[in-house]
């Protein structure tokens, strides 16, 4: 209701009352919107602090206006108080007054004009109060007239989506997780398997307080829209709880359980995105790789421990199902493009930082590389659909990278025969002095100096009622096993083939209790012309876990895992792991 209209209504009330000689000017009150505030709070549109602030402002304004109105009314009453003994009509003290045109009621035109002015002022004040309330409420919504720079509001919390704040046109999202497990690992039987993931060859039971496959994480995301372009900046910090011992894999290397140690800080994510709904999104920076990304994100051991990798000196994370069902996608610098989703289909392709071939197995079994004239290329297509009560996703992706200037480690042994000289000057016996040295040399002459590493994968995730299933398969040439390009090329320069898969079932017994079971295998085959019986041929594991959701944030986890590694020769290693702990996600 506009101020002009309120003023008119006030004037009519005053004029009507004066014409009837029945009442004094009535008090004009501001609109009462306390009920509206109650409704907005009940619907969750206002937080408790916002509700209290607006209500206090409204009541303060109402009290001030009431005081002003009462003062005006008392002044008007004083002017019109009749004498204690009213004179008779027609006498000089009380002359008979005839209402002339333009005059209304007692006091005439001047008095009526004064009353109308007061009514208009009260009406204007009421309109101003109502407008202030409306503006304040609109300010609580993004894009509102008073929603500008410097105004911060927290959005309604949604479990699993983090904490989101609106600071003017910028959204600030904080999300993360923290976990810790007690893990007991017991070796079964074992011999040395180069490149294996089982701890069976260690021979000793071990206890550890450690992270699972996930370390802790704190992810900051800033997003906004400028010039019609949606953009964001993401930074993800992933510290562990165990001591860090930097190695070839940095924070992911084995730890160091020695006093005065410190945990490692792992900045895995540092990237920006820009795009539109019709064009798609460009990503530049460091993030999870495209190939293998869905495999690890759908792995249930992401929230538990799985295969430990190392339990006597735990690093930043366990292995989960890495190397026993899929190759780790890794966090890789990249420039990638994600298309809009059309009829359930979506594409993703990018150029990524090329990675070296790495001799993970040791003992000079695999070739390495450090030269890359072209980037790694990865791409993926996903298809999401729903049929009745079944929700499904199917994905397929590829990876290619040219590995150049392949080298191998060469150990040289030099034996020198020395004759011992005795004290008396007579020649003593002869003994051999053995000296060894290791150097990096090109792969054998006549063999390949460069290879094209290639890989492909396909997977599906199905959800039907309380059941969820995942099936996944990959195959590569020069890809290796466990990590990207780990043992992918033999020391003679030829590529090794590899493949693997995992099957996983999840059943929600109740809204709080979830059971998980999975089985996975990763195979690595010998290259042409290779005969290395100690090299790993197969890593496999079985995992069973129970998850209990204590709250939206906190999950209690109990898990058992059996891991086995087999070599191309007779060597074999197994271990059993029991873990219990908790993971909090917000």
C-alpha cells in the first residue's frame, strides 16, 4: 500500500470524525509484520539471528511511532478541552457557529487542515515502516535490492554439500572430511613379490592408528557469475594424521613412525573453471584425472581402509582398492573440457601433464622415462538414465601418452684381484675386491627407445531401492599396474599388457546401517622377450564392511580385508586386515 493512499485514508477518517463531532483524531499505526516474520522463520527463510534482528528493529520502530502519535494526540486534546462550566449557547463565550463552505466540524478549516496533516504524517510513517520491512526481507535473498557487497548470509545446510555462504554475488563453499582408524594387519604366508601390494612377506603382525583411503580434507570453492560466465576457483588441502616421510610419491610414500615427526600436507586440488550451461565448462589446474576417476569415486573403500599398502609405517593413505581392481586416477595438472549434458550423455576430454614410466617393482625390472614432447590425453563419455525404479550410470574412457627416451637401471660389478703384502715383505695371498655401481642407461641397443602407452575402461553403477552395485573393467598397454605407468614397460623396452576389474555390492539394511562387499583383481603380464619370475603377476583382494550412520556427519566403520599378491614365478604373499574407526563428512 503506497504512502499516498494511506494518507488519503487517514484524511477521510479524520474528516468523517470531525464532521460528526464524535471523536478526536485517531492514532495512525505502522503495519504489524511480526506474524509474517514468524511464518518466514518457520519455513526456514530466516535464520534465528535474522529473525531476532528484524523483529527487534520492527518493535523499536513501532514504539517510537506510538510515542510520537500519543504526543500529537495529547497536544490536540489540550487545545480542545472544554471549560468546566460551559457557557450557554449564544453567549459571547459560546457563540452559535454556522459551518460555512470549506469548514468541517469543530474548529473550522484550520483545525481540520492540522488534523489532516497529522494523519498524513502518520500514514507516511506507517508506509515507510512497511517498506523498510519489505526491503529487509528481500535483502535476505540472493539478488535482492539490498543484497550487495559486504552482506554475508549462510544458505540452508544440506548434508553432504558443505557449508555455503553468500557474500554479495559470490558463493563460498567449505566442505571436507576427517577420519581415523585402528588397523591390525596379520601376514598369512609370503615370499617376495616385486610390485605386489600384499604385506605378507613382512612376516610380523602390525598395529597402526592411521587414515583410510581418504586422508583428511578441507576444500574451499568460490563461485560467481560475471558477464554471463559461471566461474569458480577450488583449492583442496588433504593432510594425513601420520608422520610424513617424503619419497618418490611425496605425501603418499610410506610414513615414518619416529618421534618428533610431522604430518604431511597434500594440496591435491588447485584449479579454476569457467563456462556456461549451453557451452560447457573449461577447467585449468590440478584435479583428479579423467581416466579412472569414476572407478575410485565409486569404490566403497574410499570411506574405509581396504588393502593397507604399508601398516608398519603408514603414509598419508591406505591403498583401498588401488592396484587390486583399478589403476589410481591420480591428481594431475590439466586443461579439460566438460560438455553440457544432452539426453543423459556428457563428454569430457583434456590434455594432462605427461607422467614418467616408473620402476615401481625395483631390481631393474622395469624401464623409466623422463622425456615428453607431447601431453597425455584423456577422454570420457558418461550416460545417465532411469528406468522405473532403476537409476544407472555407464561410463567409458581412454588414455594415451607417448613415452620417450626409455632408460633402465644398470648395476655394474667390478672385481679386482689384489695380492696381500705381509709384514716381512713376502707376498701374501690373493683376495678379490668387489665394487658395484648403479647407473641409468638407455634400454638395450636394438630395442625400442619410445612407446605409446594406451588404455581404456568401462564401468557401470546401478541403484535400485536399497541396493547399489558397481561393475568395472580396464585394459592397458604400457599403462602398468597400481599407479599410472608403474611397471608399464619392461627393462628391454617392450610394453607390458595389464587388465583388471572389480565387482561391488552395497545394501542399505536400514536408513543407518549399510553392508558392503567387493572383490577385485589387477593383472600384469610379461612383455615380449621378458622372463622375470619375481615380477608381480596378480594382485587381488576381498573386502567386507559395515557402515553405521550415527548422524548426517559421522559414520562408524568396521571392515575386514584379505589381500594376495602372486608373482610370475612361485612366490606368493597374503595378509589379513581388520579395521575400525570413524569418518566425518560435512
